[in-house]
């Protein structure tokens, strides 16, 4: 049973005059406890970073950097073949941007969460995961790394003692390996069904897979995506469902403290 859980969302995912998703950042920010801010490579620009990070400060939400592949056209969901060293350098660049805007607004960096295809590449790539964790330990100290439980990233972070938070994906499906199943078009999920899925995961530690089986799933944070159709209704349903079930929503840093 989870008495405390983080609720996170990917934010600031537009570019210039273009905005992805239908829900205003202000409305979603009022629902969550941790925000993953697009850092310019898959989405976001200096103006959006500044605006959304100020919102995170104003709403008391944990600040996260959301670095991705250099892929604005494909929204960072296309795999790019390159070296682990180049990818880590791209992450340093993006994390630095989020951290500096955070300092401008008096909010420290809580976590780093790779985006999309980069997240999935790190999950399967031991070398990349090791290099990310080594880089974060040298540049960010105790900044939390977000990842899936079924990942090389989580295994290596636990082995090295690096602070890590496992995510449960509210608006994505799981397979029997405990990995999320990505779809180009996710449709418009039923907010009530998504909330019930989250409550079940918190109360039983299980999720139903696309194969129809029940598997155990470990997590400290629940994620939903601002570009999922109906994201605002989904976020409201999750928050209301969790609090109604007696589960406290708190930042990732607070949840880790409570789990010690």
C-alpha cells in the first residue's frame, strides 16, 4: 500500500507559437507534485522554460529537467543512432538550461527524467545508463533520476546507491515484461478508468498488462502526459481518486524521504 505517491507530468512541450496538447500548463501544474520541463531538444524553448519553471515555483511543484533527443520534428520519439557520450553531453546541456532558469526563479532542481525514445534507450542500454548516473553524480549531486522499474537505469542506480524514483504510467499500457507499450496514437482514455488503474496499483502493487495478465509493479511516482487527449480530466480524476483513497500526493523528494 502506498501512503505517499508523487504525481508527475511532462510540461512546457511546445515551441515558439506551437503548443502540443490541449490543457493549459497552469491548470495541470495545480494538480501535480513534480513537473518534467521540456529543455529545448524535443520541445520547449527559453521562453517556455522560463514561464513554466516560474509556474512550478508558484505552485510549489518539484522541478525536473526533461531532456530528449535533438528531434523537434519527431517530438523526441524517434531513435537516433549516436554514441552514449554524445547523448550524455546533450543531457548535460539541457539539464543545465533547466537548472539555471530554476535558479532565476528561486527553485532548485529536484530530478531529471529523460524523454521518449531517450528514456527507452537508457532503459535498455547499460553503458548509457552508467554514464548518465556518473554524470549526474558529478554535476548535480543528489538530484533524483526518474526511470521505469524494468530498466537497466533502475538496476544501475540501485547498485550504485544513486537516488532514483520508479514511475508508474497512468496513461500508457504495460506488457508482461513490465515495460510500457508506446503507441503513436493513444486515443482519448477514460479518466475514471485511468484513476482506478492508479488506485489499484497503489493498493495492490499490480497492473493488468496488454496480454491480460496481472504483474507486480514497483513505483514511487505516477506519470501522465500533458499531450494525451483529455490530459486535464485525467489529471483531475487521478488526483481526486488518490486523495479519496487516502493516498497523499507529495513531491518525489518527499516520497523518497517517507520511504526510508
